[in-house]
C-alpha cells in the first residue's frame, strides 16, 4: 500500500500525519516547533510511543529533511519511495483556486505566495513547506488543499462587501472564509451521527480553536461563513479581533502612535488582540479559565466577549438557514472546553437547543444535547489532515 503525508506548515511549525492509503490508516504523526529559532523541537508519535528531540532547525527545508530522516530512523518507512503523495494545507486560495490543485509547476507555488496578502500569517509558511518537499521528493504527487475552497459555493450576496464594485472587480475584495477543510469534514461526520443524508440537513459548524470561525452549511455546501477577506474577520479569537468598526482604525491612526504603518495595524489586530488583548495575559482559553477562577476580572470579560460573539454568529446563521438541524463544535476549544459549549448553548436555548450536563463532559464525542432538544448539539473532532490525504489520493487516481 502507498503512503501519503499531510502537511500543515505554520510560520515556525510543521505539523504532519503519515497515512497508509487508501485504507486511511494513520501510521505516524508529528510536530516540529520553533523552526528558525534556537532549541527547535521535533516530536514523532507512532506505535503507541512518542520520540522527541531538541535541535536547531533553520528553515522549513531542514525541517522536512529531519522529518524524513526520522521516518527512516524509527523504521516507519524503509525507503523514501514508499511515500507516493504529499498534501499541503494552504489557508488562502483567493478566487484563483476554486478547488485543490496539483503542484505541477513553479507557477502554482508562486500563486500561493502572491495570495499571502489574504492570509499574512499563513500562506508564506505554506509555500515554504511546498518548496521543501519539492526539493527533497520532487517526483511524488504534490497537492495543495485550500481552506477557502469549501466556501466558494457562497452566494454573491454573502461574499460581497457593500463597497463600490470596482474594489471587487479590480482588487478582488470579498469574503473568502477559512477552515474550509474542517467545516467540510465535521459536516459530513454530523450527517453520519444524525443518520440522515447530508443533502437533507441544515448545519452550523463552529471551529473554535486559537482561530475561530462559524459556517452555515445547507445541504452539504457552505452558504456563509464568519471569516472574511482574511482570517481576521468574524468572531473574537485567541489573538485576533474579529469584526470591528472600520472607523476605529483611522481614529487610532490619528490619536495614537501605535497605528502609524500598515504592518503595525496588521500586527495589533492579528497578533495582540482577542483573548490576549482583552485579558492582558493570555490567548489560551485554559489560562483564561484559570485566571477567571482566581478572580481576574479582565479574564472574565475576555471570556464573556468570546461567548457573546459566538452566540451572535450562531444566531445570524440560524436566520440565514431559517433554522438548523444541529450545531457542531470542533477544534481545540470546541472539542475540549465543556463550559464554553454550555455557556454558548445555554444563552440561545430559545431556538430549541439544549445541552445535557451529564453528556457534556471532557473528552466526549457525539451528541451532547438533551433528548427533547429540537436542534442537536454535537462535538466532533476535526480531521483536516484526512481531508487533505483523501484529496491527494483523488489526484493520484486521475
């Protein structure tokens, strides 16, 4: 059986998962952290064991070389030839990439880099990962899978901003969304849980991690999503503001020294806001919970705003879909934070969704709603890596 590797490259990290395909069996997975910094960490998990090493990794090419060497060193593969495909997660595909694409030319990688304007925290790192694999394993099937592809089905009324039309036609300013692979995967899994065809369901999928987005899924397709032109739009996140009155920016440019340059504005809104900005202490929901229990009022306010914005977007999408069969929680916070789920749902119970406290526990997977809940509440772990591996398999078989 052939092996396919799914790659999720961040600016200083590289997350990977190796599959035996088409069986979809995970053989090994790992994470390389602190790329470009001293004391980088490479972790490999396989056969129920975890191996960790600390070393200096200068760039993504070196990270990929270490990853491939580790696969050989631990006997996970006997030869590089066993890996026949690689799939790369890319955040922004813009209007150029409507679906996953084969990396069969330098032009594809350059286009990914150009689209970094739409995802400044992600696309350049994604491109670095693609180049690294092309350099070391040039002959395998290489595929780019875009976070934005699932949302290309949105109607124009949902993706257009009420700006003069020329900014759309000339500058491509519109809503693109993100986390598409995650929303697509959990919607499909929800249909299995509910025992109904996806084509008959109205679903609201909530990807709640450090990045957060909510999507309205009608009959299996995305009809609206909270992230916008970039992953900065929508709900409050770990370090991102979410939606903001645009007039705040020129106001702060005029009245503070912090907003002098575009990169300053981008940094503050993308990296210094959200839970971190309001709490003044952390972007991690676990730290926020601890601080709240210790009586930290700023942490409590950060939590309250976070819940409020998610409730508002779920409410919007109940309107967009004219009702829903289920609300789904996924990703780091969505899958693990019991009180976040109950806080959100308890505040919108008028719509017919209720959480059962006995089912809503840490580590739960599946239905956490009461028996009389008209709108089911589900917890489904996301598996973006599997979606990527499936796409690579599709291209291999074409």
